[in-house]
C-alpha cells in the first residue's frame, strides 16, 4: 500500500472501537486513539505518543473514577485569577482549573500529600527604550531607560502515575512598567498588579506546601509499625490509635 493509501486507510480506535476520521487519529506507542477518547485524558498529561494502549486504558479508568471525587469535592477556598486553585481543606484535596463550570470538566482531584513541590516563577522581559537623536537615529537615555514585562507562573510537582507537573500562568495579562534604570527587584516600589500577583502566587505556594508536608508526616506516622501496650486506665492490651489513645477506653497511653 502506497503513502496515500495508508493516509486514507480506515483506522479504528483501540479503546472504544469507533472509526477514526481523517486527521482524527492520536497515535500511541502501540495503537490508535480517537480524538474523543483523547479528550478524556488528564489535561496535565503530555506523553501520549510514548504511552502504550494499556497505560491509556488505565488512565481512562482513573479518569472515570475521578468523576466521583469531583462530585464529592467540597470547595472551602479559592486562590488564583483566570486559572484557579480550588481547595477542599477538609478532605485534603485540591483542583487546578480555568473552567467556571469546573464540575462539568472532570478536573483532576489531587491530594495535598501528592504534592512534592510548588514554586512561583516570575519571568521578566526587558527592552531598552530610546529617544530620537538630532540625526534621526536612536539614542539611549542617560541613564538608560527600560520597559519591563512580567509573567507569573505556578509550577506544582506531584506524585501521580499520569503526570508529574502542573504549570500554569497566574496573570491574565502581562504586567508592564517602565523605569529609568536598575532592576525592579531592587526598587522600593513595585507596580500594584505586580505585588498582587506576587502575593497571590505566594499564597498558592503556602496553601499547597504546608498541608503537603503535614500530610506526609501523618502518613509516615500511620505507616510506622504499632506496638501493643497495656493501658494504665482499663488494663487492656491495646494498639494505640493515631492520637496515642487506648482503642478501648480512649485513655492516653505510651506506645
């Protein structure tokens, strides 16, 4: 079969069994995926072409199960601007989404304990400003003047089988300013919108890293083998609970 024959050859999605239209194929390492099935994958997943059919099916099963987590998600706090970090602090979960009707988009529900790192990156672009000289040529100001533009990005590193990083721009539009010299970081006053996004980004970092550290410590304590002790209050041999209390009478024991 020639090149054009292969191009127009009918292809079947190896997940749903449906026919794949022209230009609708999403190649896998060992199979084909239709665009409708591809839409169901996590928006943070970016390694489709190197994924096997089995791995894609596993992820789609996870995505179906994730719908239950979305339905159970109880929003307690919202951080961010156009792309938001939604927190369910009671359950220890969060969502990152830009959708206003996020319940309908099946965003990934991620546990705080899955967060391995979170940072705010401020990307700066600087261009020198010039004035027109007597001969019509560009001449630098003295001292030099610059225009600055800034974009704020949040990067969340997570422990997940399907993606390891969530990165999104925090600001709706680029923050711009002009200055007569020197770097913005060394100036006593930053533009209002710069300070707002900087504060917003730091709040997100704090909201995700502090609970994540606490959750990892709690998980390590829970995984630690328990030692049976005799309760000094009721005399029973007990395995103390997570709070170090007797499982029978609730008295505080050592263990």
